[in-house]
């Protein structure tokens, strides 16, 4: 995917309204990832569904399902040959870094730092 394709994709996604999540949305993501999500993570996302920035910080949480969501980010990364396994990109910062939530047995719930 070149830059123009990427930006067209992001623009299209950003025009979609962010909606509230349901337990079914989490079930579908957990089924896709073949793992469970941490309870605290689900609680936060049920309240905010990403697209939430932290005041006085430069973090942006990604939505799970709507807009330029975690699901869509995983698709973009996969097209670039980047696969996270049982990890999901859930937030970014103003410096282009991505924060990853590990869902692997040996590091479940740990937050990892990704800089591409």
C-alpha cells in the first residue's frame, strides 16, 4: 500500500462514526484473535471505544471496531508484512509510536512499545 492508498483508507475510515461497543464486538475480536482480552481493557473500551486522548499527554487510543480501528490497523500492518500474533495495537502517540497489548500466555496484559 503506498502513501496515497493509505491516506485514502484512513480518510474513509475517519468518516465513519464511532459507536458504542457491545459484548458481541469483544466476542468477535476475541474469536478472531483466538484469545481473551483483559477485563480492565474491555471495561475501558466499553466506556470509551478508543478515539480517546489522555489529557495533558499525547496518547490516542484506537477504537476497537469503528473508524480507523484496531481491526483495520491490523489489516494495514498485515499488508505490509507485519504480523503481531496474539498482540494488538491499541494506542499511539504524537511521535509515531504504537503501543501493543500482549495477549500471549507468557506476557498477557503487558504493554509493549512498537516503533516502525
